[in-house]
């Protein structure tokens, strides 16, 4: 997996939806009620704005090395590598 991933991609590691990842990030203070990354997420270097492959939109990409451990500490359990693919 790349250094940065979408919430959907991170959710696959745990067998949960992007919505579940987003709710957990909100509980942890890294997403706002408007579903955008919080200033704490930017200050911690957890998120970057990236363009979509066709450069028509942008998305929020989360730093895997920083986000996954926080989600694990918050109670999400990673799937075994073969199941997360």
C-alpha cells in the first residue's frame, strides 16, 4: 500500500466501510462534523489533499503509517493480510 490511502482503502485493511473509518476519525478529533480533515489532522501530518487520477477533482488521502495505528488503538482490528486484499 502507498504511503497515503483513501478511507475506503484503509477500511479494507479492517474489513469496514469508509464511513466507519470516517466516524472513528471524527471520534478521535481528526475529522470535522462537515466530514473534512480537522486542523489537528493536518498539523499531525496525517492527511494530504490529492487530485483524482483524471485531475477533475480532489480527495483526502490519509497517511497509512500514522492513521492505521490510531485506528487500532481506537479499537478497530486489522484483518489478516490475505483477507484484506
